């Protein structure tokens, strides 16, 4: 079981180097992990209790079936990504990191191994998880001051004229060119714009939506997520708004979500007048920046360790 857990819980590309354990390597098309997982499923199937005597050290039939179904489904999903979607590798921990299941586990274990929990435990656990998330991403809210968490190098000014210096760098024509290009930023902008329109947009708006005859402006991944719900086809003004937000973050290097959200409100787009939309977009971009920096630092550390071990 410990070997199975190691194979199923690979969270990054460098675990096998950092921990010196071949079981923790990412799944690839030619890896041995698939064979080892199938062997584990065969062993678990023989451990299932079929009724009658001799139940000691046996799993229930439901537990054994859940184990084999979950394992084989994860393997099938990984093979689909590797063979049909041209993935170079798959991190299996992504499959098992289901948000609701993870939260239930945190709520249940809040007071030890008590399986039975009530509404009070759920609400208390939700507040604790939210607090831990804010603390992890360094965006703690300071009630005493709106600018207390602002970085010392923040270039935000109280003068709107100085703000416009950064805002005017991106024009609607620039956004149109981005949508016609092969830049990977296009898909990020379209996805975020679709989320904002779904959450804050006006579904009765007659404004032009993105898209052309060839469908080049919307990726197939976006359409797949669109069919699952939680997204809407974004309007051009919202795409322009998000494109501006990416540029503003790159130019100002802000870490203060209050100042960044306030700066976004000066963009010449209808959604910029929605304070909640500006705050949401600011939080998303700042969290993404923190996670990206953390991932780069972890990758560099593992590469240095790999060079050290090879010398």
C-alpha cells in the first residue's frame, strides 16, 4: 500500500530526484507505474472478502472495488492525456486532489479521528481553511490599513493621471492582435474573461462576443470547459479588460490587492466599474504570480540538487 500511495501521489516533476525514489517519478508513456498499479489491483482483488468464514485481514467487497475502479480510471485518464492529448508527463496527484473530498477530510480531522461531524464543525473548518489559504498566498487582509500589505516597490499613485500611463499601453487593437496570434497568453486571457462574464457579466448584453469563422480565438480546451459550466463566451470589452490587467501586473509588479484592484477600476471597460470583479481579477492574478514564483524556485532547487548528485 505504501508503494501504491507513492505512485499515486506524485505532485511535481522532481520528487524522484529530491526524495531519491523511483516510485515518485511522473507518469510517462513508457513508465513502469502502470504495470505496478495493475499488479496492485490484482492483489487487492484477491483480498476482498467473498462471504462465509475467514473474514480476518480481508477487505470488504465495496472497498476492494473502489480501490480497483479508482486506480484503473486514473491510469486510463493518464493514458488518454499522454496518447491523445500529447502530454509529455502526468502528475497523478492532480486526479486525487478533489476539492470537496479534501475539505471533508480537513473538517473530519479537525478534532482528531472523529468521523461524525456536524454543521458547526463544517463552518469552523471552512473558516480555518480560508484563513490558511490567505496566509499561504501572502494576501492577508489588514483591517487597520488598506495599504499595510503593499510592497515597498509598489508604483501605485493616488493621481489618476499617473495611473493612465500604464493603462493606455494596451489598446483594443492590441487585444484584437493578441486574439489572432499564437501567443499562449491569449488562452489565459480568454479563460479569465469567460469566468468574469459568467460571474459578473450581463447575460442580456448585446455586445459583440469573441470568435471568428475559423474559431481561432477560442481554444478547444476552453470549449470543453464551457460545456462543463462555470464559463461564458466573453465579450470583447471583457477580454480587453483582462488583457489590460495582465499588462498592468507585469508593468507595476504590484503585490497589494487593494491598490491593484483600484488601478483596474480605471480601465476603459464596462466591467471595470464593478468593484467585486476588479477585486476578483486582482486576487486571481496575484495568487497565480505567487504560485508561479514558488514553482520556479522549487524547480531550480531540484535542478541544483540533480547536478550535485550527478557530479
